[in-house]
C-alpha cells in the first residue's frame, strides 16, 4: 500500500480509503448490510494496509455507522482513522449538533471520532452552518478530545469552495468529488490545488463516478485498447486520481470482495507521475468521447433558468445525458424519479419557448423535454 502525508498532520493516510456507502446488502435492501461479507472485505482491506474508513449518518439508511461500531474492535480499530459526518440538512437548532454527534458516537461504539466533517456543504446549507454556530460547537468537541480533526465535504461551485476554505483557519482536510470525467466539476482541479496550497489534506470521493467509469462503452474501450499498458477501465480511473500528488486519500465505495482486492492491488503500485504523456492523451480522448456520447448538447450555462414553469432544465438534461453516455438508463430513471419533484418534471413544460430563445446552443428544448420525460418515466426494470 502507498501512503501520503495527510495535510498538516504528522500522519500518513493510505492512498486508498474504504468508503462505506455501497457495502454489499441482502435482498437489494440498502438497510440490510450483508455483515459477514462486508466484515470480510473491510478486515482484508485493513490487513492490506488501508487505514482510512469513511462513513456518514445516512449511509445504508443509518446502518453503516452501526455496522462499523460492531466490527471495528481491537487491532481493527487501533490501526485505522475513522471519519464520519455531521448531517447539516437535519439541523434545526444549535443543540442538534450535540444530539446527532452523541447518537453517532453511540452507533460507532466509540468515545471519539478521528475525522469529523460538515457533510455536503453547498449554497443551500452553508448559511445554516454559520447561523447555528457549528464551528464553536466543533471547537469545543476538539478541545474535549471527542473530535480529532475537522473537515468538510463539498458539493457546489469553486467560488463557494474557496470561501469555505478561507473562512476557517483550522480546517485539517476537505473532501471533494474528482475523477477524469469531472475534472472541472464543482470544486474540481482548481479546488484540489487551492486546498493543497492552503495546507489541507484532500480526500477524493467518486473516483470512478459511482461505478460509471468502471465499464467502458465500445467507443471508449477502443481508446483503452490502444494503450501500450493494458488496464481495466476502473484502473484507468483510479490511477488518474492517484497520479495527482495533491490527493492524500481516494475513497472507493466498494461493494464486492473482488473490487476490494483489485483496488488494493492498483493502489499498492500507484505513485504520482505514473502516467506517461501518451496515457494522459488517452484519458483526454476518453473524456471527450464520453462527452460526445451525450445526446443533448447542453453546457449547463443556465441561461434557460429560471423557467416560468419551474422546470430544472439543465438538471434534467444532465440526468438524461449521463444515462445515455454511461449506458445506465435504469439509474437515470431512478434519479429522475427521486430527484426531480413531480411538479417540476419535464411534462410540466407549457411550451412558452422562453428557454429556446435564450439558449446559446440553440437546443430544441421543448422537443427534448417531451422525449426525455417519456423515456425516463417508463417502468424501471428489476
């Protein structure tokens, strides 16, 4: 296993971290973790040198923390750093920070958390963090020895990321989504480099984009086949992240023992600068090919917003485009059903045409909305 310095701390993290959001489950029920198999996977990872375990309050419908509390005992607790997160979206008053944290300690059967994050910071909840004075509470917990180091995970644009990094001098680390497809998405490369320059450890999530980059469609596979060194699509994705020296640890939400074994093997030989110029060119070609597989040429410029009918047009296009280019239409259907409210779905379009008059790409938005709604509203296969 390769290790890297974790920001300002006198500690090195394993390059691969174990994310516990996608553990194996029974009967397709996310609340029913296959505990025997999941324990085998996590113990193997720790035995092979993984020393960073990541969880959060809502993972596996609240059961991820409980499961980890059961199995992380003795050497399997002493040899790892455990990270979990404060569910910002559930907070209503200052006392809630203490209430949820105590519940998490009980779930984890622990007296302290090594790394604690404000979960999923964005424009929608950053104000709440300030209003409820979450920093003062966290400072008290650190002084009491209940929290080792404070960080945050992030889902928004770079400008807000920079504001959050600069707001607090005692951040130890941050967690961002980063992969070769999403190089400029959310905090992106600019956020990675900015946090690193400020002395923060950077934890990367979604290095394989939730598994989307693990199976290459034919046009992308043809690019990988050109490489002198043969690698799986997942290996290309992980090595691309590992190739950045600014990354301290890369989280993988592994669901099978085979994934754990493969990812550990990849992480054990990965070092910054491993990729050749030819490798990086192939990555660029793969990225562009994926983007060309997206049927709607939407650039997410948001000129079509706000829509008079309150339809989140760019979001709907993104769900549809991801489903098509990654050949995951069932996942797209589920995302459309879960994340787009019925009153904001594409069939609520009044065909006023305002969006099309403002679209720089001249997309026939009204036609696409009809087609997308029809495709994404069809029955989900099981």
